[in-house]
C-alpha cells in the first residue's frame, strides 16, 4: 500500500477551543495580527470577540472585514495590501471558506509579492508565507485543512483555486460553539458542501484506504446530523458532529480530490454567483445517478450509512436508494432547489458545460468518464420543470 497524507499540522478541536487563539499566535511568533473576516461573521459578534481576546494579551490587532462570499480576486489583493500597510506578521482567518481562503492567500501574497491571479493553478507559489491560523465558523468547506484558496475572476467569469502546500494553515482552531449562529439555510448548504466533499473523495479515482476512512466517517457524521443542525440550530451536539465531519471531509478532499459535482458547480458560482454549497447540493443527486454503475461497492457503503438494509438489496436497489435518499435529504433541509429557480438560463447550458470541462482535475478524478454531452444532460436534469407551464395547464383544466 502507498499513500501520502498532508494536512494542517496543528489542529485544536473542542467547545470553547477559540480561547487558545492568543497562545497559538504567540507560539507562531506573531505580534501584529491581521484578522481576516466578513460582515456576517462580524455581525454575529465573533470577530469582536477574537479582537478583544488578542488585544487583552497585548497583541496589536487589525481587521479586514471586507471579504464577500465566493470572493473575487481583488478581495484577496486588497486584504494583502492592508496586511502590508499595517506590517502584519501573522494572519488569522475567521469565517467560512471565503474568509479562510482570503487569509490563506494573503499569507503567501505578502511574502511572494504579486496578485491572486498570478498563483491560481497548482504549485505556482514559490515560497512559504506568513504564519496563518484559521478558525471556521461554517461546517462546510474544510478549508482549515486544505491546500486550496478559491477565488472568482469576475471579468473572465471563471473560478479557480490557488493550490499549494504553502497554503496549509499552521494552526486550525475548530470550536463548534462558533457555528451556533449560522442561519438554517447556510447550515444546510454548507453542510451539503461538506457531504459532497466526503462522497466525491470517497468514490473518486484518487481515493486511498486512508482517505476513504476519513470520507466514510465524515459521511456518517454529516448525514446523521445535518437535519438536526438545520432544524434545531442550538443543538450543540449536532453542531459539533457537523464541524468534525466537515473537517474530516476536508482532509479527504485535500488528499483525494473531488469530482464532477465540483467541476460543474464552479461555473455556476462564477457566472451566476450561486453559493458553492447550493450549487453542489443541486447537482449532487444527478451526478451520483450518472456515476452509480461504476462504483456499486462504494454506493453500498454509502447506503449502509444512510440506514439501508444493504445485505438484502440488489445492486440496482442500493444505487437507487442512495440517489433517492439524496433527493429526500435536500428536501428535508430546505434545499430542494433547481437551476432554473436560481436564475440559470437554459440556453447557457452548453457554455456552462464547456466551462465545467475545463475544471480539469475534478473532471479527471470523477469515477466515470464524463463528456460534454453528459454534463449538458446533467445540467438539464437539474434545471427543473417550468412551474409556469404547470400553472397554465391547471387553469385550462
Ligand atoms: P462563506 O464563507 O461564503 O459564508 C457564507 C455566509 O455565511 C457569509 O455571509 C458569512 O458571513 C456567513 N457566516 C459564516 N459563518 C457564520 C456564523 N457562524 N454565523 C453567522 N453567519 C455566518 O461560505 P462557505 O460555504 O463556508 O465558503 C464558500 C467559499 O469557500 C467559496 O468561495 C468556495 O469556493 C470556497 N471553498 C474552499 C475550499 C477550500 O478547500 N479552500 C473548499 C470548498 C469551498
């Protein structure tokens, strides 16, 4: 057996773990801290809490809170400029994937110079960055343990990651209490993003026994807690399991990659600004339906996690049950959306499919060879029925 496993070297997990932040900053030799965050996280009172905590330890603290969801490249460049202006010697990213990704990018841009766009791709960052600490406040992207920072390029209408070993944070602090303020819809979409990471890394070509172990536990935790976290936001046990699950899924995704769901979600984010988690959740059941016949054993494991009595089921029953359960899960957490509901234009589908094909690593990692025609068909299936047509039909009757 051969495998390589890379991840954030230092992880602290637990209720209240955020209190360790000042110690973490000191351990990494920081004294001038740039906290990278966004307005939603600030409104939830999380940013101010961290700033107070750091200042009370005598550290100089500066805040960049202009991160926006699906951050465009200029946000990373602006945050980098601020880090340089204030002479930051350590970066702390607090928020969902958007804030953490910006923080990770700032760390390497300060030391290497240049702009975000110069480094989008694989292994383009020449040397290490400033020390960085990340603190997730969504249970979703797993960015706290990945080598990636994703940015949209609004002019080109594309989205792409900086992927480099220098992007692994030095320390990740995972405190489930920080996710309690997450609204239900964001809990649902970010949670399904994490579930997609777990599934796609599990069935992908690059999966190894160790990444499969991470993926399996992640799927179990997320599938069996996401509905509770959405319907009962104060359920700290569910929140804790979701954060643990998204972390494990992040380790799996960073080492085993993702698949066609992600490749197809990227253009939806880039062209229509559809949040990453929502795009993944719409596409997941349809892509799984497309993949089902080439990874029946893996589907059996997934069905087992979903509570199916797999020993008594045929191959067909197992794969159908997984796809069906994914549709039911989306409904249960209020994410039974279609592409048409989110403003995607039918006539743009071939263009979107071409863009998805260019997201080459996830496309190559998908367990079943996928062509442009296949992608078009999947987008069409996820497009949904025209509600207007049904209404007219009804009136005529
Ligand atoms: P996000 O960071 O964009 O946050 C979504 C919204 O939730 C924001 O408005 C934010 O203010 C709010 N929010 C976050 N935490 C909150 C809290 N505790 N209380 C109240 N509001 C809160 O969402 P995300 O899904 O975590 O991140 C999406 C980004 O991450 C995308 O750009 C995506 O491409 C990227 N991504 C990165 C990786 C990676 O490995 N680096 C992996 C997957 C996705």
